[in-house]
């Protein structure tokens, strides 16, 4: 081995063209990008957070002494 191969063991293949399948057409870029798109592991969690925030904001606007959960259709869980 020469000195360059010891520094970079892929030196012999790094400049080769990317292999192309003879059986399958290349996947469109949009579909390739979709493979790595973020996903929601906790479906509905974001909506629950938004609803809690809406209730909190309404409670702040009304004031704690004026807050009546039944008026806005929620149960008072005593958390906020």
C-alpha cells in the first residue's frame, strides 16, 4: 500500500460513478425525500398541547377567580 491508501482506504473507489440499477428506474427525488420526512410518533399530541394552551390562555384572560370549566366545555383537572 502506498501512503495515500493508508490515509484514505476508499481512495481507489471514491471517484467511481454511482452504480445504476439495470432492473429498476431511479426513484424520483420527491419520493426519496419523503423517506426521510419527519413523522408524528405521538399522533394527536400536538393537538392536545394546543388545546391545553388555549384553555390556559382563556383562563389567564378571564382570571382564575372567574374561570368556570363548564363554560368552555372542559373538565377542571386542577393542573393549571
